[in-house]
């Protein structure tokens, strides 16, 4: 990580990490009187001035995700005067989002996130042109979507999308700002294959599937989103206006618990081949959908309730294994379950805790993780295994509606 930075061959060379050829965007026409007043605190900064503000006005920035990182990023990009903002997200607002996704409010629960985000941006700065992309980003649409923008901000919460963003940006020769958060830790960097390292130089291989919980599984300190998201926007504005030294070739690491920032250097692999095509990112990250479990390996909530009653009466013996994370288990659980997180099972560390001569029912939040564990167990030779269809969300809905969901 800390080896000397070497820029990729391109139309310009760099001597220090973060040294770039100049402003990313040409300036727009003169600012209106309203814009001069609105952006006056930028205009009086010598490094930004009217030319820099006109570059921001002419910039087209695509933000991936209107969630934890997308929320502060979109608001600060709009406040800064970025002329065109694109938003990619296919999710809807949930009550659990509001702990950190500050662009949404209680009245937005159930609405598409992109619509809620658009309204918040319009309320803050109606001069911004907001373009909505209500799609799931994948290899079939990434190149076309990215082509219409100067810069991408990646706030995705999964590895498959991060590698996809990296490769699509590299193919199109575009820079992008990357941010990542988990619990109390955040990371920010800039990647641009034409002038330096890419995400693949930082993470050449994806971690084993299930080894790193998502924020929805492991949690995230809400305020961390603001710190990381605002730094992402700082890097975006610097790229657009050409001021300062970018994070290209460096990764900023924030420890919210310790209240500290530090950085590491990352260099381009001199032997790495240029990225020329997209691939199957789910397969690359080891998260290709598992084969669908048949009826003999699927248990409904009402069937599980009957099984638990029979076990309580001493008429049946089986193990109910919760494969979620400990924090999820503390929020809500099915009485009589035992916690063995998915990561431990998929890593092979927990098989000794799972006997093969007893029926086992796996469950998670919604059924996705338990299906993956079920597939792994069957591949490991387990015959008497099944999983709860719909997970604990279905259990609460059908059996114990008084319990909380998250």
C-alpha cells in the first residue's frame, strides 16, 4: 500500500499522488445576479472565484445511491452550485433509513428515494438540474449512464457495484470519487485509471462472500455518513475546479470512535492490464444467486411455529440457527434460536457446531443469507437442512406481529 506512486501512461504525468492535469470542466457563461449572491462565499475565495463557480455550474455529476453517503453528497453538491446532478437508485425510503439518510424525512417513507432526494435538492437549490435514474446499476446500463456525466460519486454499499463503477469509469476515461462506511469507520479516495490507481489496485480481489457484513447487517454510525459524504464532495469540487491536491493515489481513513483521520498511499500495479470490458460482477464477488431451494428445503413461518411448539412439547428435535449478525439478533429474534453468523459458516469455522444427524432450519432477516448458508450446507454434505422462507420479517408478519422489524 505504501509503495511509491506511479502514474499510468496517459496524456499527462504526475510526480505526487493527487497531482492532476487541470480543471475537469470548462466554465459556463457568466453567473446571474442571483447566482452571484447565492455563491458569494465561494466567489470571494481566490482559489475558486467566478471561474471556479462557473465550472461548477457547467459540471455534470452522477451520484450512485441516495442513501447514507448519497444524502450529504447530493445536498452539498447542490449547495455548491453543481449545475446537473444525476441520481441512480431503485430503492424506496424506509423508516430505518432516517437514522443517517438525512435527505429524506418521515413524510417520504414509502416513496422512491430518487424522488425524495430530487425534492430536497430542489428545495435547497432550484437552479440545479436533477436527472433521475430509477434503475439498478449493472453491466447492461453502466456505460450508457456514465457517458452523460463528467464525474461519478460512488456511494454504493456492496462490492459488486464498486467494481462495476470502477471498470465502467476506466473504460470511459472518467474519474470518480469513492466512499465507504461501516460501523464507525469510513474511507474516501479518488480513482482515475488515466492518471493513477483504480479501486482494483486497492482491492485486487473481492473479500469472500459473506465475510464482510453490509451496513444493513452490521450497522453504521449515522453521523459517519456526514463526515465521509462531505469529504467526497470536497474531492469532487476540487476535481471540477482544478484546485488543491486530490486524493488520487491516497485513501483517507476515518475512525469516528477515535476521532482520527489517517491516510495510506496506493499505487497502480505496473503489470495490471488496462480495463477494456465489463464482466459478471456478482460472479467475481462470489455472490451469484444460489440455486433455489425446493419445497423440501423451505419452511414457512406457520410451519416453523408448529415445529417449535412440537419441540417445546418434546415431540420433535431440531436446531433453529439464526445466521444474522449479533446486533440484529439483539433487536429481534425467534425464541429458541441460536446465533451463528453467516460469515462464520461460509468461512468454514462453524461446521463443528452444526451436527449432521439432526434437522437444522436456518433463518436470517429476509431469506437471502439463509438461502446462501443452506446451499453451502448442502454442498458440505448436510441432508437434513432447510431455511425459513422470508426470514424473520415474514415471521413477524405472520406469527409474532408485536415484535419489531428493522
